[in-house]
């Protein structure tokens, strides 16, 4: 059972584990779940299809970024009831537990990603814009790189305000990049890859809003949070080798489905080519915005 989850106005035990999902899923379903309000169907499908490669490659990057986000949270997560919003594989939830959180609930629509949260993450299939939790269920809502994937981040922040006492959210700094990104993209194109439509829309429309400090403060204020603050920080993720950099980029949601569709031999050729392309790119140090509010 999910200790902090309950239908709006209902009891905390109002959601039975795995009901309405495939047998053995170990997840609680969100109340009134519909396909993708606030999250495009393309994004949801891509993350569901990317779970394995994400866990093997991109997850170590986001784990390091999650730890940095939780360090910046105000109040800190120690002894807090934490909601990991847009949890994916639960990196922010695990960071919260590592920082002493009393409990964590992980909410996302990508069920294949949620299955990797583990029982300590109390995974719940739920929309960020229509959360199945009672008012004030959490002390802290953590949204690690979630807002940039939503078609209506303002609605998600209003829900975060309704269910939570404080907010800690992250996004990529607007001017941040890394040479490995372009090197991998060029190599993928040479293997026949074309960016999916949802990713092009994401890069053009939704991600830039999450990388705009003024817009983040405006949205948080409109949602009812007080004292919103945006800080820019840099995080050394610990990734340095060509193999690590290749796994990071090939495990991302916009590339992993293409990689999975290749034959085993072709996939091995791609990985070798990508590792050669990123050689000498240096350590992966990420520029990140952190939004905190109460």
C-alpha cells in the first residue's frame, strides 16, 4: 500500500496496490487517470519504451542532479513526507530517502519507468496536473526536470501547491550544453536516426519555459507559492569516460527507442561509433536551475 496516497478527500488507504494495472506491477493507480493531460502522449510513450536503457545509461546523471536538488531544497527533506513528481525511475525519491526523508511517493505516467522505483518509492501512476492525493499530504514536492516536459506546467504547480507544503524543482540552465550531445546526435543521424516529433516540440516550446527563471517564478507565484527563488548551480555528475557519456546519450528517451529497434550487431556498431565520437569530451558538468518555494 502507498502510505501517503489517497483519493481527493479519501483515506490514505484508498488506493489498492496494482489495481487496474498489469499483474505484478506493484503500482497504485491514480484516481481518474486519463492518457496524458499535461504530458504529451509522445513523451509518455517514449519514456515507457526507454526504461531499460535509461536505467543503464541516463539514470546515473539524473541521480547526481537529484542529489544536488535535494541539497538545495528549503526546507531540507530530513523527516519530511516527500512527493517525487514526474519521478521516472525514482532518482529524486531515492535522493530524498538518502537525505533522511520520512517517506516518499513517486508519481509519473510512464509505468515502465515507475516499476524501477522499488517499493520504498511507493510508485503511483498519476498525472502531474491531476494528482490523486489529499490536500496537504506532503511536506515537500520535488519536481526534478519534470516541468519542462509538461504542456501545462502551471497546472502541475497548482497541484503541487495543493498537496504539498514546499517545492523544489529543477531544469537545465538555458545556456548549458556539452560537446558530447552534438557528437552523439551527428553519429545517430549517420545511422538513420531522426528526432521524434515530440522531442522537437519539447526543445522548441516546453523546455525553454522551464529554463526561464522569470517564468518559473511567475508560474510558482500564480500557483500560490510564496517566496519563490531560482538559483543557478553546476553539478559534476562524475561521468567522464567515453563509455559513460555514450550510455548517457543513448539512454535518453528521445534516442533509446531508436537504439532498441536496431539489430544487436547494428547496436554494437553504433555504440562503438558513439564512444569514438565523444572521446576527449571531458567530464560531464551540468548547469542547472533550482526553483524553491513554500
